[in-house]
């Protein structure tokens, strides 16, 4: 038994707005996605028997995308540790708080503990009005081989409107447009054509954007090309909050303790992680010679909590997912606190360490894909290869 059953799959369409990630990964067809499922099945089989049912349940959870990605994060970490020459005990009974961390790792005659947490950036408090997922999926299914559309939700009703009339009117409007003529008019500063659809208390304005000539004629292409911009919360606290949450959880472990953060951010920035762990970098203007320092607001540099020395290092991977596993390198951020037990640096990990003020970076000794026993450019092929219509006459 594996996570995904071997069966015929034929649906190659991209993920739908209303579709759970677990449903999408089990549904999507094609060689690219077969590779993803095969590797997930193989890596899952490397877990001990007692851990497999719970992990499988989370990977297939259609009610929580967070469960799916946190399980994928643990799957990746476990395989990365095995591929780095470690032996790994899953959910060991260790620590003084009566709770079990994710992994007890043995390597080169020593041991250390790894606790995984996956964290995602959230939308900000002020978010433009969004279409319901079912309505987005309906619009994306409108045949539009020559145009993308952008949309603006002017007014949202209390209930999702019937899609048939919307799709019918949108189809007729797009079919009435000539993409080459729209491009010519746009070059003359004529605004793109717009269409406002209204139904009861709903009002949506669409704008037609011509596809480039080489990408026209594919009836399976998504119709929505541009969604309204949204604000996201500041990502600088994601890592800090994650490490605070896990750093105290297990009490005294008497071993080096690494919190592994799967950092899912829209715009990941290494400076955000640096600030979260080592404090905000500041410049002091004194006389004619500026000096640099750090504020005492980082996880390890804050003066109010010395219990943070229990965390020896924070392993961060930006946007971990099957399609980035061989591309995004793990970075171990080392504790500058002399009371922290030193964390080992595995060959596939880059490292960062705080000097007097500046952070010193050390590259990994081996590429991440070699530790995972995967090709450098994996998965191989296109995730969504463009379908070609036959020109039979």
C-alpha cells in the first residue's frame, strides 16, 4: 500500500480554485505528476510502520491544505536526513515536557533532535473583494482560445450566482473580439475592451487581454489571466513565530535541537529570516563614521528570554513543495548564544552564523538533489504541457 493508488488518470487540467491540494495531487494526470506521486509513495514507505497511517491520512486530507503541506515537509526532511547518512527515529520519547518531537537523529557518533513546522504567509487585513472559488472555476472553463481576462468584483451578492448566464454572455463577448485588432488599437492607446456583467446584487467587470499569437488556439487554457492584487501580511514574523512556538515545547532535551521551518512565503526574503533570528540591523550615525549594530528583537538576541538558547539552530527552506525539493537549498541558521549546544551542519545544508554584527554565510558542501537521490532538474518535463490541436482537414 502507498499514499496514492496506481490507476488510470486522464484529467490534465490545472488546479481549480475550489479544489483541495490533496484532491489535486491525486487527480492530476501526466508524467510530471506521476513522478511526484511515485516519490511521495517511496519516501512514505521509508517511515516506520507505526508512523505511516497518520502521515498518509494527512497527505490525503481534503479538508486541510495545511495538513498536506506540513506532511510533505516532514516527508522531505526525513528523506533528506536519511540521504545525508543519518539514522532517524520518528517521534521519540525524549525531553522533560512529556511530548514527542518529530525526529531523533544519529549522525557521526552524535545525536540531535529535529522538530518540523510548516508556516504560510497570510493575506492582510485589507483584502480586495474576491470571487467565490466555484465562480472562478466556472469562468476558467469559458472557452477563450484568443484572450485572457482580468476581472474586478464591483459588487458581491449574498449567494453565489448561477453560472450558466454568466458563462454564456462572457463566451459571446470574447468570441466577438478580434485579438489582432485589439492589439492594434492598444498600440494606439485605446483601452482594452471591457464587459460588465450584472445579475441581481452581483456586478463583475471583465477586461480582455489578447494572447500572444503563438499561444492562441488552446481550448484548455485558463481564461483568467490576472487576478486582483492582494495585500499580504509582513512575512518577517513567520519564522520568528514558528520558532517561538516550537522552541519551548519539549523542555530540556539535553541534545542539540533544530527547529526546521518550511517557510511558505509569497516573496521570501533572507533578510526577514536574519531579522527574525538575529535582530534588526541598524546603522548609527556617530560623528563622521557610521557604525552598525543590531536591535535586541531577534529570537536569540532578545534580552527578555534566555530559554531560547535551547534551540541550537533553525533550518529554513523557502517554499518547500515537491516541485522545489531539488531547487531550494536548506539553510541552517546557527544560534549565537554560547549556552546553546552546537548543531551539526549536514553536507547538503548551507549555513549562516552571526559574527559581531554581520551574518556570515557558508555554502552547502553538496547539492541538495544528491542527498535526495533525485535528478537535479526534477520532476522532469512540463507540469502542464500545452495541448496541441490536430490540424486534420
